[in-house]
C-alpha cells in the first residue's frame, strides 16, 4: 500500500513537472502559429526569385542581372549574403545542429540560475528531436544522390539544401518558443535561441531568392516542390505533433 502511494505521488510529480514545461496562454498559440506560418517564406522567396529574372522590381536588394544561356546571373552581390552563401557551401548541413547546440547551452545556463526542470532530464527529452534532425539530413543526401543519376541537372541543390535547413530551423524555432513560454515568458535565454532560429530562416530564404538567378525556372521550382514535400510539410506535421510534448 505504501509503495502504491509513493508511486502515485511520483506520477503526480512527473505530471506536474511536465505541465510546468508547457507553453502558457497566448505563448502557446505563438509557439505553434509562427513556425507553421513561416512555411510560406520558401514559396514566396523562390517565386519572387524566378519572377525577378523577367522583371526588375528588386533593385533595392542590389541585384543587377544579365542573361546568359537562358540563366539570369547576378552581376553584383549583397556582401552579407555572399559571406553567408560561402558558409552555406562549406557546412550548411550543420546549421540546424549548431542552432540546436546553442539552445542546449542556453538551457544549461538557464538551469544554473533558476529552479526549473533538471537539465539532464530535459536533455534526454531531446532524443526524438535529435533523431528527426539526423533522419532529415540523411534523407536530403539520399534524395540529392538520386538526382545525380540524371545526365542533366534536374533541380537546384542549393535551394533544396536551403529548404531542408529552413524546415529544421522552423522546428527549432518552435522548440525555442516553447522553452521561452514554459516560464510564462521568463526564460530570456530562450529569446536568444528564438532569434538565432528566426535569423537563420530569413537568411536561408533570402539566399534562395538570390540562388534562383543562377538556375533556370524549372530547376528552381522543382527544388521548391521537392523541398516542400520532403522537408517543409513533414516538419509542419512534426511541430503539430510536438506542440504538447
């Protein structure tokens, strides 16, 4: 009887801890709504990028185009995007993992100055999220490997990679919002993680817009469709599934 009582008490305590980690009030809606809505940035950026090859409404971005063999090449670059693109080529596949690691470090720092959920218990709860990140990364390499079997370039690898990163960054943005809102907006360490994830998404989509100038419309739009089907839509489902996890 005493053992049952202790077991019931432990179960209630676990439920209490879990409940304390859930988003509260308006934050609960923000944590889901914003990451889900950001899925539209990819189609908008790429559609605008493809359209800018026929018109010039985007001169404000410093893009001066010239036609070459049916592909619109950029004659000038935005410096910050040129730097970002260089890092993207070198190690873009690691970007989502770096944002995740940053959130882990920030959560550890928050655990030192607060009496929240034990850090290592929280860290173990990330195992399914980490597995998703690894699985999506492997899937991207497999799908792109299959496209290499065609004699001609079938889609933009740069845009396809960008959408895979954006999808994982949206998940990470959701998790960061949850970490912030679980303390009723008191976990300001997570604000840094929110800004990192949001910044990565915006840089990726701006880079996708510019990348359209280096590919035919077919290559860009094929990468968009593949990226949505393989990464962005599954990521949205994953966010919805984890909204109370």
